[in-house]
């Protein structure tokens, strides 16, 4: 089954971008996933192909018009069960759990906002799920959409050569990933921890888990249930 991604954007030339390289690019060539970028402006009917207007109530910037965006969405997913996502800084944070949920489906339809955002009425009427990739603001939804797709495509079945490659990564078990090392044994006076070259697999797994817990407590204590840590 091919995972189908459809992007609604004012800049379709930004896709597939970096996803033509490495694992994602090879998977795209093999047909494990597909991508279509649809120009929202094609659904504007006036001479100037207008897609935005001033905010109701006043304010800076422009807002994407609901009627134009609704036509664009309906053209690709009117009878489609794929989730409809809107990349937005006010959306729910993207998690590895949600990434794997999306990877387990048929694909996604992603709306890339621009300007000051999208008319709330089309968000409600077309049941758009607002998704955020972090607590910051980008110039548009395109970089965020590429990031989401990067996360999803790499966990599609068969994309990573080693099926176990993703099982020990950050967030897969609710913790940050443990430190990684490789040869040479000594680098600028710093040596690979002895346990990792001991051949004792039980000790190695114990060390990795302890390091994951330590790093998570230091850097992302919010990931540990029952916080604050002082409990």
C-alpha cells in the first residue's frame, strides 16, 4: 500500500524538497509513498487569483479566504478518509506517537497556511486538525509540512533498512535517546564508555536506559510522568 501525501500550498515548487534524498527519496522512487503538491491559487476565480483578504475586526497582515481553500480541499479529499492537517503554531504538538499513527494510515492531506493564518470557518467546516512542530513561528506551513512528512515517511514499513533502527530513538519509549559512540576508541582524550565494548548485552541495555533517563531528567523533565521532578 502506498502512503499518499497531498499538500495544499501557495508554493508547490517547495515540494518534495529534501525528501528526494536519502531514505525518503529512495522510498519515493520505489513507490512506497507519493506526494502531490496542489496550488491553492488555482481555485481563485477572479482575474488576480486572489486567495487572501484583510482580517475581520482589523489588524495586520492577511488571512486565507475560506471559500478558496475549501474548494482546494474538496478537490483532493471530498470523499477521502485521510486525515486533514493544518500546520499551525497553535496546533497540538506533533509527537512520535502521532507520527506512527499517521504512518499506519493511507496518507495525509496537509494544508500549508501563510500570512496571518486561515479563516476559522474553513478549519471547522473541513475538520482540519491543527498540528504544531514547535513553539515558534515560521514564514509558512511548508517547512513544517516537510518536517512532518520526514518523520512519517522514515517509519513507514520497509523504509529503514533495519526494522529496529527506530526503536531506541528519542520519544519512542517516552525518553530521550541515550548517547551514541563509534570508533576510534579514543578521541581527543575521550574514551568510549567501557560497558559498550564489554560484550555484556544486559549491562549495555541497562546503561543505555539509565543514560536515557538521566538525559530526559536533565533536558526534558516534562516527558516524565508525575512531574515536577521534585516529587
